[in-house]
């Protein structure tokens, strides 16, 4: 009693011949079907490579095995008929492709099957439970007709499907077949395979499946349910697919991964993986495992690889996988803080914040003249320059590159109505962003500018209009950033508490109160300045309710500082 192998080949014929010789020398019969597309010279060379092997046969005539068509099933049926007719000692038939590679000694496979003489190993799942089918067809693959090849005549294929749907042309599934789907690589017992080949209704079944979509994934999978007495709905061949339904290719560096799977066969092997072929094409008893195939051991690795391939790394934008808008796997690679109005209210706020938090603090990254990088740098991590022209070519990408190239270090920067506001919406929708706004603080440097009153009023109106639009955006329902907004008047009433709230989020593990606060800008006469703008006809509302009389220098007397101010 032994196992026979059906080998379907169309490329890498030298590797197919190498595997066929390995099986034949191990005492297992091999029946080879070569695609009709294989040239005569290549086919003759394949025959010469296995010449002298008495237990190797070739299927004639050769069929054209286009993907998704009946040719593959027809070739398999012809090979199975040859196998059962010429080798009566075969008790299991194993279907493999020319890109398959045995991972365990043949003796182990024979012993494994000998303990399960009536068991059929074939993935066979009802169409209601299939989650991996690709191409938009589930039950329709059994109720529509597919006479055209999807790969070579795609336009005809699509048109004919559309016509059938429009005219509601459906065909009945022949009784008693219940459609099942699964991997085309199986290992069936002789009894079951004989029952399928000698079924009195086989001609009717074959005629029906000739027009099924991808019949090699459904023909044996469905018929085995009619004839088998013991079905193991799994394949003994390790075959992994990517999210697009294409098989993963195994290379030399997958050697240990394949060994861990304990499967008897694997596909698809790179034809030039010399290390894999030399390592596995051996019947060395020292590598015998006598273990149950467990492809689940490596499923997590493939799941992680598929997720990485589809989603990429959070916050990483790259030329080969630039995501569509709102389809990113995280807009940025890590948390960052945006301060609007703080640089105007406090003197050297960026220097103080860097000293207190230990993080990198930039000034106005989106200033009109240049990107004010931390420390006045002209070139920063990731070859980012302070050029406003380069930055404004793609302002959002400038930010994502900055966060990506400084992973592990929180970035903080100033923002305001004078800056380029193009990335404002991007930051508002970013869960990694912490945005703190002191509304109306832009009026403080304007108060000290010395501009004529008419120009000052126009500039104040412009800045207020920009900031009002920005605040409206930050209050939208779709905003995902952590946003805090205070009016200037509200903030200066209790600046310590407000600063402490912001710092607690930036350095949450610090767990201690501030011992130093930044020096507040001189606000003497600021209240009168705001009232003058209102008297000139401006609807000034963002700074809040400041008293019209002179505002004392520094913080209000109602909020005593309990710590020293920064010099």
C-alpha cells in the first residue's frame, strides 16, 4: 500500500522533474500532466529528466489549463484515471503542482495515511461559510454560466455575466449536489476517487461544472461529499494567500518557517530556492517528526504580514503605498502637541516648555517666512529643511514626516492665524494631536506693533476672521484631536491651572506640580487697546471680556503665583 502523486506542471519544469524523481525513487508512482502551452522542446526535456523511472507516467493528450476554467479539472481527472488504472497498490492519491515541495519524508506521509485508510483530506466548505472567495461570485459561480476565460477574455466575461444578471438567466444545481468550495490541493482515498470517476451521473456533473466559475475549487470539493465516508476538511498542503487572493511565494529564508508548520507539502516555492529544495528533498529518518500537520503555528505571522501589507505602519507614507484620503493607518506616527496663542502670551514659551517637559519644542513650523525648527535648525531629522516653499508644497506631509522621523520623542510647536492653515483640518482629525488654543492672543503682539489705527483695525479683523474659522473647525463633531480652547481673558484669570492641565497630558508620568512658570507678556494698557478697536467699529469678541481700564503688568492680582516665574 502506497501513495501516488498527480503532478500538474506548466512552468519551472526542472524543479517539477526534481520533485517527481524524489517521489519515484521513494517508491511512489507519479503521474504528470504538462500544460498544452508547454513547448514541445521543454516537454521533451522534462521527459528526459525522468527517463528510466518506471513508476512515472505522462498524461496524453495534454490539456490547456487556463486559470479558472475546466482544463485544470479535466487534466486532474485524466491523471487520476491513469493513476488508478496502472497502479492498483495505490491507496491514496495526492494532488500537487509543479511549484509544490514535500516538507517531510515520504515514509512519514505513507505512515500517516496508512493509519487513516478511508480518510479524505480535502478542504470542503459550504458556500455560505466561505470568507476567502474572490472576484465577487459566491453562489452565482454555481448558478451562472462562465464560458469565457476571465484572464484572457475579461471583457467578454464581464459582459456575459452582466447579460445573465439582467435577463435573470440562472441554471439549477443538479441534485443531489450541495456546492462546496476549498483548496484545489487534496489527498483522496482510492475508494472515494474511484467512486467519483465511476459515478453513473458523472457525465451530467462534468457538463454542469464545465461552466462553473473556478471549478478546480469546487468540483472535487462538492463531489467528495457524495461519496466519502470520512472527510477531513483540510489540506495537507501548506498554501497561504494574500488579501488579493494570490498565493504567497516561499523563499530560502522561509526554511525554518516551513519546518515549523509540520505540513507534508508546501506551495508556492520559488524555483530558485536552492536551499529549500536541498533541505527538504530528503528521506533522512533523522528529520522524521511523526507530528500532526499544524499550519496554524505560522498563521499569526501571515496575518501580521497581510495586515502590514494592507495597512502599512501607522503614520508612514511611502511612494509604493500612498493611502487615499481618510484611508490611512493613523495620520501620524505618534502624539504631538500644538499650542496656539501661548507664544504670544508668554515670553520665550518654547524655551520654557522644552526645559519643563524635556521634549523638542519648535516655534511656528508654518510661519510664512520659514519653518521655525527647534534650536533655529535649518535641516532637521529626515532631511526636512526650514524652506517655506518646500514645506508648503505638501504641508500635511511635512508634519507626518516630522512625526515619523522623530518617533519616540514628542514634538511640540506653535501655531496661529498668521501661519499657513492648510494642515489645520488634518491635525483636527488626527487622534494623536493635542491642540491647545488661547483665543485672541494674536492681539498681544498687535498691541505692541505701533501700527496706525486704521491698519491695526484691518489686521485685527483679518486675524480674528482666520482664528474664528479655525475655532469653528476645532469644534466640529468629526474632530478626533484632543482640543482645549480658552479665551485670552479666561486663561489669564488662572494660568497656572490651565498650564498644569496641558502639561499633565504631555508628561503624564511626571506626577508633580510645576515649580516654574513662564513669564507672562506685559499686558499693561491691553484692555484699553481692545476697547479702542471696538470703538473703531470692530466686533472684537475672541479675546474675551477684558476690563477697559489698564491691565496690570503680569497676571491679575486675583491669581497669586505660588511658584517662581522663569527669568
